[in-house]
C-alpha cells in the first residue's frame, strides 16, 4: 500500500487545485489584477516623474528660473508682451497683482505668485521637495521602527520594556505639536542639527525628513513589534534555534522576512501621512525652509492672494490631494493583495 | 461598576501628578539649559533674569521649585509670560479653552453622526455603486490637507460666493464667545466644524464600514440571523453595537488629541484663538511659561478623556467589566 | 427502483421538509466551487435525520442553504426546498425571516462564539421570542427563565441576567438550544452541536436534545462527522461525500447493511471495543476531490478499493431493491454483501491467513 504522499503525487485527480505557490507571487498577481490600485499607482508615478523633472520643465519649457523674485519681469500672453506684476486689481487699483493663469505651458501656465515667480515651475519644484521629504521620512521611519521592533521583540524582557516605554513617551505627545516643538527648537536655536560628526543645515531637506520620521516611529513600531512577537513564538524559529542558528542569523533569515510584509502594507499609507505632515509643517513655517519650496509653503504664500489669485492656493492643494489619494488607494490595494479576506466560506 | 469608575478617576489623578512632575523636569532640569533664560524668552536682560530666579526659586532645592511652579499654575495662577509682555498665562489658557472646546465638540458631534451614517450606508448599499462611491468620497476626505480645505472654504465663503445667499451669513474669521452672542457663535463655527470634521468622517466612515463587514462573518451574527430577526435589527443591534467598541476607543484618542491642542491648523486658518492657536504661537516664540501651561492643560484633558473613554468602553463591552 | 425523496416508510404523511436536487456553488478567483452537487432529502414530522460526512462534504452548506443563511455574494443556488407547501428558496426576505427561528431553528458548532458577547443571555432569548410572538417584555422574560430551566441550567432566574462569558461551553450550548426551541419549531437543525465540547458534556447535550425531541416531537437534522453521535439518536442517516449524498437509509441499514465503500470506510475507522484489536486503525487512503474540479464519474472513485469500469459514469442515488435504502454505487448487491465485512474490518483478512 503506497503512502498517502505517494498516492497523491501519483494521481493528478487527488492533487488540490491551488498548488502551493509563492505567497509573494500570489500577492503580486492579485495586486496586478486590481485595476483601481494599478491606476492609482500610475497616477502617483506620473506625479512623481513630473515633479522630479521640475528642472527640465523650468529650463526647457518655461525658460525660467523660478526661485529668485521676478517683480519686474515680463512674459508673453496671446502674442502680447505683458508685465508679470500688474497694477492693482479691485475697484481702487491698489497694490500689485501678479498675473493669473495663462494656460500656456511655456509662459506662466498657472500665473505668478506675489514675488512674480512662475507658479507652474514652483509647483513642480515644490512637489519635488514634498515627495522627497515624504518618501524619505516614511522609509527612514519604517527602517528605524523595524530595527527597534526586531530588537525589542527578539530580546524581550527588559530591553523590550525599555524600548516600548520610550516609544510610549514619544507617542504620548500629539504628533503635530511635537513636530512643531522640535522643528522650532532646531531651526532657531541651533543653526541646524548637530549629531556628533553629522551636521544638517537648517535649509536642508534632511531636517524636516528626520523630524517627521522621528515622530512617526512609535506608530510603525507598534504593529511591527506585534508582528515580530507573533513570529518569534512560532515553532520554526524554535526549530532554527535548535539547529544552532545564532541570533543575527535568526533575526535576518527567519524573523525579518516574515515581518517585512507588514512594513510593505504600511508603507503607502505612511508616505501619505508624512506628505500631509510635511505640508502642514511647511504651511506653518516650520517645515521646508527657504530657499526650498514645498506644496505647503506655496499654500502659505497663497494666503495673501487667496481672493484675487486663487490658483496659487488651489493648485498645490490639489496636487497634495491627488498624491495622497493615489497612495491611499494603492495602500488599500496592497493590503488586500497581501492579506485578502477569504472570499470563500464553505463549511463542512 | 461604581468602584471601577472611582478607581479609574483616582488613577487619573495619580497620572496627572506624574505628568506635572515630568513636564517640570523637562523644562527645568534639561542639562545644559538654563531655565531662567528659557523662561525669559528672547533677549533677556540681567534684571529680568534675576527677577525670574527669585520668583521661581531657582536657587532653592528641586522639590521647592516644583512646589512653587505648581502653586503658580494651579493656586495663585499668576504665572507670567515674559516673551509676551507679562501676560498671565493661566488666564490666557482658560480664556482660550472655550473656543477650542466649542470647535472640537461641535465637529465631533458632526463627524460621529455622519461617520456612522456613512458606515451604515456603505454596508447597506454593498454591491451597488453607492458603496465604492461613498468610499471614494471618504478617501478624498482623508487625503485633503485640513488647512487647505480651510483655505478653500474661506475662499468660497468669505470671497467668491460671499455675496450670494449661500454664504452671506458667514461672519468674518474669528471666534465669538457663546455668552456674548449665541447666534454669531454658531454662525462663526459652522464652516470650521465642517472643515475639521471632513477628515474624520472619511476616516471613521471607512473604519466603521470595515468593522461592520468583518463582523458579518462572526458566528453570533449568523446566530442572530438564524433567529429570524430582521436584517435591519441585525445590523443596528448586533453588528453596529459590537463595531462601536473599536470606534469608541479610536474616537477617544482622536478627540483627546484635538482638545489638547491638536486642532491648531483649523484654529489658525479660521482665526479661532483657541488653545491650539495659543500653543502654536508659544512654540514658535519659544514662550516657555505658556508652553508649560498648555502642555499641562493638554495632558490633563488627554488623561481625563481617556478615563472617560475607558469607562465608556467597559459599559459597551461587558467582558471588560470587573466581576 | 424508487427515486430519492420518496420515503418508503411513511408515505402517508407529507414530508415536513423536502430538499429537491439542491445545488450550491461559489465563484472564486480560482474557479467555481461546487459545494453541494445535487442533494435531495426529506424529513418526516418528528423524525431525526443524521447527516454524516467529513469536512468539505457539503453537509453544513446544505442546511445553511435551507435556512438561507449563506450571505456570500458569490454563491449560486439551484433546486427547491419545500416546507409547508412553500419553496423556501423563492421566499422574500420577510417571509424567510418568519420561518427562521420559528418554523425551523438552527444551533451551531462553537458555543463560545455563537452568542453575542455584549447582551445578556435573557435578552437574546427574549429577542427571538418577541420577533415571532406578540409578547410583553415581562412575559418574554418569564418564558426565557422557563426555557433556561427546561434545558437544565441551574438557578435560571438569576442566570437569565448573566452575560455569555459567565457560562461554560456546555452551558452556552444549552442556552443556544433554549433559544432555538423557544418558539416551538417544527425542525431543529443541529450543526455539529457537540464537536467543540468535551466528551462528557457531549453526552449531556445529546441527552438534552433527545429529551426535547421526545417531549415536543420536534424533527431534528443532526449534522456531524462522528458516526457515534448518530448511532444513538438518528432514525435515518444520509452519508455525504464531495457535495453529494452517496448513501441514505435507516440507522439499521447504515450500520449493519451499508451499501457504499465510503460508508464502509467510515464504519471501519471507528475504533471498536468488541472486536480484536487491529494492528492499525483503518483509514481511507487519499484525499477528497477538489470541489473546483469534480470528477465526471463517481466522486469517491479515486480512493475506492473496488473501483471498476462502470465507475467512470456518475452513479445515481437510487433505491435499487425497493426497501427505502438508497445508495450511489455501481456494485451490485451481491458484490456489496461479499465485500462489506472485509472492507470495513481488514484485520479479518489477516486473521484468516
């Protein structure tokens, strides 16, 4: 009498229909089939490429350098040469109003801001900053949180208690208030941030990146630690230990691969969160610093022009909305792909 | 149940005490920082510094300093902000509190009601086009930065469409105390309420819908259906009831943070001088006394609201109640 | 040969419940799963029907479909379920809600999760009562206490205000039973009611079910994978495999005159105290077929030790001799009688050597 295994292998009629496939491949296939998630991924990539190509646009299409003020500049609208800052709008013709959107990609497509600068080019450069800070902070945060979670979950005991308490203390502060506090401290008191040999300039994009990464570490740490704990207790880790695997090997080959999926599921949502946070901090003046611009700083700049030149406010906000929306939809899709609710519920 | 409540509140008092100690240590005992300078704000002169040292007893032992500090905040309430022209800080925080509470409570009522409506609607219309539509709307709500929504709201209600009947009733930006003019208080808060709640309606609507769908697979829901009660009753009395447990605990966290000063973006955009606004100003001016006062205020509310939520949680889920 | 659904014994009475060629399938991303592939059953008033089968055989899905409790939007149903002159599959929502809990009740496998944790036990019983009967709150409350007493819960007047987590597993199952019989249903469906319980509690619960049946004359459908459970309680037994009924008959028929190799396998896997100890417990080799790709012929063919040429054609469930005992196997009666004992008890072959 052949063994069960032999029989199953011999007879195709006995094999289960869905043979064991690599879970990553299955997840990727599911994600690929999710058209809405794919569409949002595409949207996000289009936005990212557009923004990263900001210098290309500025030099080759609009032919401007959008950073220095351009109060006395001129541009061409409908074949006529017009000044970028026009004599006052409104009934009393008070003040100067920058030109509005011309809808001409090579000449102030979205108009000018209060310093006469090309809004369209600024928008793209702003996107560049926002995306770099957002993605950078999310990645940095996930890395840090994962490492801390691995250490805490793996070594347990006092190490775990200490690290978790530390995370709780950071977590206890309302996120935005903590960020504002740290930013202000670092931006005004010291010129930038000194950490041993590392010196980060106040005007560098790294500063908001690090700050935002820091404040969100507890939020990623908690689910990651939970995941690490559940894996650490599983038998295959015990088995590996029994085989003589050292700590480092255990952490990297057994535990890490199993918790990485949690980090991946969280990543699009984290990026969405960090982008929104950066925008808020920049709006308040404690995020991205001049000479850099970000979508948040542009919205702040647009406050003075809000009734006369609404596009200065609408455009960057819309970009944030679309970017974050696409990331949220993608995040949903990734979560569904890696962790689908069983669509089938057949019993007995 | 009563002992549970009393114990919880006593615990709250203890935690408050610990928080005040921690705040005190952070602000007064951070190595390398001279508390007198920090309190004095920018460009202190020698006389101010001496005055501060005397008032706060910086030469006296630590517990005395702590005691003096607590006295200034809680008892005599004459803690003064040096960077803000000697304004009395505690009074300032008290004065700002009604604005924040009005904003956050109103928005919370709005968002809880609408989030539940959205969550239930999405569940009822599952399978039709309304479900994904509602979810997209919810996602848009989550994805729009709240300060931008506020700016756009102002643009429309104060600017472009202000002349029309739709928004002519919207008063200029700012907060009117209820005791001064209830009608104006209300009219001035409607747009801020809507703005602040959009984000949360989106988030909580989605959370509730996800919970309701997950709960559908629970055994006790199957039992409820097998009993022959109506689908509506199953949804409202069984699914919703158990989904509210998660909803309430999340709500508690968010609500507490907002009251503690987390609504600052909305307050800044709409010119509402609440605690969030105050905190932000204090932080950007490094006005230490004000920061201390708002931190303690914030901590107090977070701890209090968490206690209330815990009690509410125990009421909602009998398994948690101590026997 | 009589077709299934016509109970030879009690043809004078209309069957209380009649399932005619029920098919239930689920669309999944890997294809269509045929969970129930043409099942026909009948239940007479007061009768106890046992449905036996392994996990995945379709026994639970069949009865859940009868109650219209399958909410998966990817489910497809065919066939008829006749109860009191109506086809339950065609009823609208209000009508089926009227039947559930009142005409036909169901209790489930895991008592730990089958009761709503946030409501008192009495409240949950009262909810069912007041959904089907015009009772005041006080009357319903009193009735709930009576029901708890009837199912053997001590101090029912105090316990009625307790929450489910104050009860043990066995007690919770009693509460479930109390709820299920509260409106005097014609039929009680018990889906693996004792699987999640200790053996001693199992006996108590089965005893309770029997007592209630005897007292109230309720018809019972008892779903289980455990032959021992039906041995005592069932009047008739249907054996399911891969979504089909492969044998159906009285208790005596199944235990002493089984006419299908799968049933022989099931009987053989019961450890018996009254037989010589076998060297190994007999198992049925192989695995059930995937419900995504059911074989064209006999579903059990791949694992059957007696498979032959005809088995490439799907056997119909038929009463070949006219005695009310149906089976779906191409072997003829003589062959079955010859093969039965040695298939069930292969150690007999060993002994004979």
